[in-house]
C-alpha cells in the first residue's frame, strides 16, 4: 500500500472495509479467499457493488483481475463512469492490505449488510404494531426474517431464495393486495398512494409535482403520521414549510412529525437508520435525477436505477413506508412515452403507481393553477377503475388537481383533486351504450351457465368477440344491463366480482331458442 494513500476508514469504517477488500481483490490474479459469498448488493456504495460484480465476472471467465482489465469489463457494461473510472480503480488497488486481511474486511461488509436488513425489518415491525390486521398477516414472515436475516444468500442454514414459494395463502385468498390509503384524497375519497409500495409522480417543470407530493405529506401529518421529505434540489426548506402552512398543517405537527433532508453527499447506513427510526408512513424523494447523480447512479442505465433503488428506496419500503419520487419527463411530448426521463426501468420496477401530471393552467401566487392527473401504471390495480380511459393505451385520466390561491371564495389557499366529470349524455352515446350492452349480454349468454366469473374474464371474452373498446365502456355497458334487470352481480372465484344474466333473462333466451 502506498504510504500517502488516503485512509478510507476516516470517512466510514464500512466504506473503508469495502475499499480495502476491493483493492486487495484488484491486486490478486488468483482467487481471493474469505469473500466467496459476498454479493454486489452487500456493498453499501452502489459503485463498489458494480466493481465487485465485474471482478466476479472476470474470475468466472478466467480473465485477469487488475484495474485495467476490470475497467475494460466495466466499460463494456456501461458502468465505468458510475464506478469512478480507471483512476478510482487504481486508487483502490493502492489501498490493498494483502490476502491475509480479506476475511476480516469481508466480515465487516457482510455484517453491515445484515445489520442494515435487521434495522429495516425492525422499523417495519414497529410500524405494523399500529395496524393489527397487517401485523397478524405479516408478523410470521417478519419474525422469521429477523431470526435469520441472511436467508436467501446461499449460506449454510439459509432459506434458498430459488426455492418455490408456498402459493397456498394466495390461492385461498388469505393474501389481500393493498388498496391506496396513503396521501391526499380526491373529492370522492379516493387516494393514490399504496402503503409500503414505491410510486412516482412525473411531469414537466411546474406541472405541480411538489404540490401533489406536499398535499400527500399534509394528509399524512393530519393523520398523526411521520413523514420524511428528501429534497435533492433545494437546501432551503422555506418554500416547503410555507406550502405546508398554506395547506393548513399546524406548526407543531410540522415540527414534531416532519423531517426535511437536503443532502449534499451520498447517504450512509446510519443516516438511513435514523430516518426510519420514527416509522414514517410516507417518504418523498424530490429531484430523483439529482439524487442518482449524487450517488453515482447513471439515470439512463438499468443498473444505475437498480442501484439507487437498492440504496435509497428499498430501505424505506422494507420499513413499511410508502415512497413517492418526484421526477421529470422528456421535453419532447411526441417521444415522451409513459415514463420518466432516463431508463425505462424507473417505471418498470415500480410496485405502486406511476402518476403523470400535465399542466393546464400555471400555478403561482394569487393564481388558480390546474393540472390533469393520469395514471400510467397501477400495479396493485385499484386506481384505474376510478378513472376514464384515454386514446393513449395505458393512460387513465383520474381527474384534476386545482391549487387556488386567489382567495376570492375562501380566505385560504385551497388545494383540491376533482374526479373526472361525468360526460354529458347524448342520443348518440345512448345508442352506443345500448349497442355495447347488447353485445355484452350476448357474450355472457354464450358462456356456460350464462355467467362470467370476473371483470377480467369478461374483458377477455369481449376481445375474443372482436370488440376493441376501453374497459370502462364495458363496465358502463354492464351497469346498463344491471339497471335494466338483464344481469346481476355475484361473488366469483377468489373474491372476484362476476356477472350473470338474471333468471328472467335466461328463461326468455331458452324460450326463444
């Protein structure tokens, strides 16, 4: 080791151990003992995980392991810049401590990874204590994970994560998918955020992303919950606090239950642990691209998104919090698609909803701003049925967010989310609904028992029959059949909502045939 090499342990002992371990691996051509079981996800810094993955791949391929060879492999994978380039690999190699220390440093890295997991599990368990139903459902799995936090890593005695899961609870309907119960409510009571899931709100500049996020914050604070707001683009909390006050949040609630963070450097595991200690119900990440750049994660690369998610999002999710990221979209509307700026993996890996805001009237002081709200991804599936389909596939109109600061009707700033307006009926619309209702009727009549077990099955049967219409229009047609006594709802398999023709309607069909 060079005499003037910097001491990484002066920054963080875990990061220091990672540097020593990688440096030793980069100066050994043959196998590094004592670190066989380490995985890229065990490293605290994403770039260290990327380097370790490249080292493992080089060994598996029988290639040399040195800074130049590893840099070449990282470059081919598109990870070299994120990993710090050849200068950083050379710096790591100068920190080599020799093969006799590998086991010690690998142990530090391994122990820190398990400690992070235990902290996340404990924070999640603490949050579940206030939710008896969720505790009864999730406690056995949590306790098992706490008893063996390394499960799934392939170590002796660990549960093999490749072992097939027990699907019995799912088939018996014992596992219920969450409904959106977090954050701001639409005028009809609908909320947009699923507990314990990852979400993103995207839009152009001044589309209202921060207003939407802060409305969710205000709703959670009003319920007595803790909220963490990480702002990567603003170090001054003045605007955030002023908006919360304008939304009617009392100062004591802001002071006691709201945590505003304006980081200037990558997060550490100790800092994450402090932020989840209060068991927040909601975590806002404002300015995701800036945050990814701060942590050395490439926004246009899938690995960069995955590393950032593992480092900064998964710990909050594991603690039971819902995460809402505020992100930008591509400026070119025609090439924008449904996702945020950067890798499509940002949207693909979301476990909650992807919410798109499109501004109609600008927001501002003493002004009335307005944005349209769309859902372009809804993995749990409880939001889209409360919206209306659009001409763009996968884009569901959910209503409008209005921020009225004119104070003409009330003496305070008024933020409201309105559901889609009911379309004005017309004779043409009535004719189309009647035609579609007759088609739905005929499709159900042709099925065994003149019944269909679920909405999804009905949509599939309608497509088979050649009807290419939005799902909400089929629902309207079913409502028309029910309103005219031609069909009725019933409980289908696995708690699904099924539809069948009424007894009178079935009899008339049999008589006519």
